[in-house]
C-alpha cells in the first residue's frame, strides 16, 4: 500500500503511528509493537523498528468490503481501484473524531465514547422523532482520550445543535500535603504536550510571571500521569491553579466545527445529521449485502 501512495511513505507511516496512539485516538485502530511516541511529544521509532496489526475495531471498519457492498472508484492515477467509502459497522467519525484543513474549509470533530454513540444510533432507529435533549442524555459530550474536564455544557449543546461550538478543557488535579502543599496533575486537556507544559510553567516562574512555585517535576510512569507542582508554604492552591489556567495549557479551548463529506459534498453537520448519515449508510450496505447473498443462493440452487 505504501508503494502505491502518491505522497510517499512518511505520510502513511505518520498516519499509522497516530492510529496506534492511545493519547491521540479515543479507540485505537492499530495495535502497535514498539515505540509509537508519547504524550511528551517524543517521536515514534522508524518504521523498520516497529510492527503493527489491525485492532478488532478496525476490522469492523472493513467488514464486508470484499462482498461488493460499496462502490469502487479509480485511484489517483487510474492504475488501481479503491472503495469510495468503507462499509464500516463503527460510527468512526464520531468515535475517533476528525481534524483537518482543505482549500476554503476545515473540520474539527471531537472524539466520543463508542458505547454512547452506538446507544444514540439505536435510539434514533427506534424513535425517529427523538429530540436533542434525548440525544444529550445518551451522549453528554465528547470523550477525549487524555480525559480532563469539560468546563460548561452550553458549548456542547450549541455544537450538537448547529455543528459549531466552543468548549473549554481543563486538567484534572488534586492537592497533597498540609503545611507545604503540592498540586498534582493527573489528566491534561486533549493534545497538550506534557513536556512543553512543564517547560512553560518553569519559564513563567523564571520570568516571575507566576510566584509561589518552589518545585516542578514529572513523576509519570506506566501507571499514569503525575505532574507535581510544589508550592511555597502559605500559598493557596486554588489561586495558583487559576493563574495556571490563564497562563498555560492547563486550560485550553477546543473549537468544534463538524464539517464532513455527505453524499460527495462538504457539509456542516449536526449531531443528529451525522447519526442519520451513518444509519442510512449502514442500511445501504446491509441491503446490498442481503441482495447479493440472495443472488448467490439462487445461483447455487440452480447449479
């Protein structure tokens, strides 16, 4: 496949790496063996040092592809044919989200919980008149792989209702110690580089833009994230956190812009619109599969 791609092997490998990163994908599509980078921004090892295989979820994206359930079109130079769309059983556009830019348009769709999205699909099938409030009860909001807190629900509702909205993501932390206290950060907003965040806090302390931090260290390990910010005796942790929210990426803004290709055309879509499009696609795939199966059975019967 890499040899057939017009933009070289680097673009393909970078995509594969991202699909194997649990801090980038809500539900990984590639099971990787080797170094595939880290939340600190470390690059993945060269492709000759890594091995990959598809996850069970990615198999569901391709299931029934060999049964002519979707149309095939010519590739970029007409030497091969490729599916115009995958027959996926998984609503991957919502589950893993999407982010990209093209001429005159851009998209930024957040990831969601697989179980919640499937429940919403079933609810739409059962009740065509389902309301946005009903959908929000099933999908309360995006579900980012690095976790964190979504601060406020109004942006979520606006995005699901109109296709565009803005949500605020905050890190999760707690305070340890009694006399001399420390802020311990255990979760970060989506796509925040932990190493760069630590460097930024250190620069703020050095430039005296933040006062009251006496120590800063990263104690993260295989069991999870743990970034420790030691405070000067007498400092109020809540005040320090508010300062860090304002000055660093311990709080970020995620601009939702749910643009997707629907029936060959780019379109700003609502949550209900994306669910409807996925359900309609699955109905088409299942209908074609059943039709082709009946033809094969008749052929076997005649022979």
